[in-house]
């Protein structure tokens, strides 16, 4: 009988299920969001909320909680991020439906930590645009002849013609 048991089995054995949940918890603390099936997303949201609420109740000084978090997350960086997130009261875990998987048509969802600040990708883009502008300024300072040579060095001219392969049709009916 399966009465009053609140655990979702996810069609996996206990050890595999625990490993799956740990891995997803680690990856959501690293990147801030994870895309997975809707059933796994609900389990992940519950686990993450329970970890954050335990941290809020007991605090950083509780050694047994810290050891348990080390077992779950594995790295000091992730444990520190978990403590940092738990301190903020504006941090929430949300699930957004994101479509269906191509292979088996399973409903996909994105689990996201609202208020998560990780490595910003926007700063990389800003740096790249600054570098491009600097390169363009340097090119403008060069004489026109050198600019043309620089552009021509990067390009290769291919003058080979590609001819289609002519295949003969099989003459026997067995190879059709």
C-alpha cells in the first residue's frame, strides 16, 4: 500500500534517486537554474526549499547542519552559497513550464532561484564589445594599405571546383 507517503519515487531506486537529487541541487546552486522534467522539478523545488528553511532556522553555527550540507553539496563554495541565499529573505524557488522534450514528449520545466547572483554573463559581453572597439580604433589609426593586408591575411581563396559524383544505377533488380 502506498498511503500517506509524500516521497516521489521518480521510477528509480533509492540510491539513484538520492544521487539525482544531490546532483540537481549542486547544479542549481552553481548556475541558478536547471531545466528538467516537471516531476523532477517539483521534487527539486521541495528539496531546495527544505534545505534553505533548515539553514534559516538553525543558522551557520550549527555544525551538524554544516556537515550535512557538505555531504549534499560536496564543495565549500556551494555550502557558502547556500548559507548566503538563506540569509536573504527575498530568495524564492520558482518553476516555469518550458515545453516538451523531443524524444519522449515529456513536459519540461525550468527550476530557478529568484534573487540568485552568480557569474554574470553580461559582463563578459561588455568586455568583448570593449575589446572590439579597441581593435577598431587601432585599425583606423593604420594606413589603408596595411588594413587591406590585414583583412586579406585572414581570408583564404578557394579556387577548386567541386564536381558532382556520377553514380551508375544498379543493373539488377535485387539491389534496388
